[in-house]
């Protein structure tokens, strides 16, 4: 067997510490962390030491490291497009970019052009789209997406800090909030959709492919949203989230059609707790799927297979970009509706 692919992590914050390091530690025969970069050099050094990796404080240093085959982009959203294109230009063999892939259509087009010209596979950290229970139920649901008339995503979670503490010993506390004008309700709603609701978009687009219209939007305290979307054919989707909630966490995705129902229950992404539980109910009864690996583990292994030439991308970049634009459309529509209500 060939040696494991070297992974370079751009950003050493909670997602790197509590999701990617523990996940990659379970996949050591295929992938190993070789370099951690963060603008806070002390943080980069601390996190890198946990994986026995090099550290640096600039993107250029990480991309110049020949031991880095694959780049994981775990930085703030505003840097994603520049860092994806820089990794492509550096000749890296594969890229995993945390969601959202970009924050504008122009950025997405720039990524698509760079990745296409460079021939570099780019996957987005939409772990639910790679969840093995989701993949399995898709093979069995027949014409459910065409017949479903109601879809619902429900997310009720404690604060991220609680999950990070369960999965890792955080190296440093969260940074202070950025200076500048206080975000408006519309700003917070848009950020919530791009940061949280976007997880449901790859699933949602199977049942409500778009274009969609936001017919209701509201924020929830202390952080959350409730959205209602409709398509041209009258199908409806409801997206509800509340954080920080209390235990027990509840993260579900459901779709209803006459005589059939899909119910997905996802474990929190910060905990290595296996796949979702998928239940498909129809006239023949209930069928259930659940697997030991979670979506992040499957996604990382799939990227390794693509980089090594053993597989084609499960979710091509055009689909990932379409998912991102769908989320942007919903975010902009919801923010606009909220501004109109003010």
C-alpha cells in the first residue's frame, strides 16, 4: 500500500481541533496530518504538536510544504475562495473546503475556473451529503423526491463550545467578537443560513430543487432561525434551528409524500458517533440504515480515493457550487424579507 496522503490544515480553530484532527486520527492508514497553519503561531504550534506535524503562520509556508498533498481549508468564510485557488495554483492534489465554499457567485466562479484548469478535486465539508446512511437510503427511496410535498430540517443543539469540549481539549478560548457595527437581525439570519442551514441544502435540493422563494423568515433567541421556502410547484420546506439549546440534541431531516416518509436523525458533527439513522416508511413498513462511520470519515476517505485515482468525485464541484448558490439565494431572500419587516 502507498504511504498515507499528507494533509495540511489551514486554520487551527475549533473545527480543526474537534472535528478534523479526531477524524483523521481514525484514518491513519490513508491520511495523516503533516502541517497546521494559523495566523496565531502559538495556536498553530500547539495544535500541530497534537498530530506530530509541522506548523506555520502563513498560507504560503503550508502550500510550499512538499509533505502536504491535500489541503483542508478551515479558515473564516471570507478566506475560502482565495485559499482554494491558491492551493490549486500550488499544485496540491486535493482540497477539502469547509462550508460555505464561497460567499458570492463571483467567488464560486473563480474557484470553478481554477479547479477546472488545474484538474484538482475540490470537495466541500458538507458531511451530511457523505453520510453513509443518506447514501444508502438514496438507493432505495424510488420516486420519493418527485412526490414529496413537505420537507423539514430541524436543528436543536447546545452551544458549539460544549461539543468542542467533548471532542478535544481546546487550545485557546474563542477569539473576541470582531470590532465594527453590531450585526443586524438580517445579518445574523444570513450568517446562520450560510453557517448552519447550509448543511441541509444538499438534501433539500433533492426534494425542492429550485428556484425557491422565501415566504417566511424570522430569527430566534439566542441564536437561530425559522424559514419557510416554496418552489414553483407549490412544494414547501421548513428550516428551523435553535442554538444554544439544551441536551438532548436533535438534528433531523424529514420528507413526506403520500404513503411515504423519510426520517433522518444525525448525531452532532463534533462527536465521532457513527452515521445518521435513516428510516424510510412506506406501504411495506419501515426500513432503517445506520453505519459505524460518520459523514466526515466517509468524505475524507472518498477524497483520498479520488486523489489516488480509485474513484470519481461523488459530488462534483458544479453540484457543490449549485448547493452554495441555493444557500445564498435562501440567505439573501430571508435577509431581504426580514429587512422589509423591520
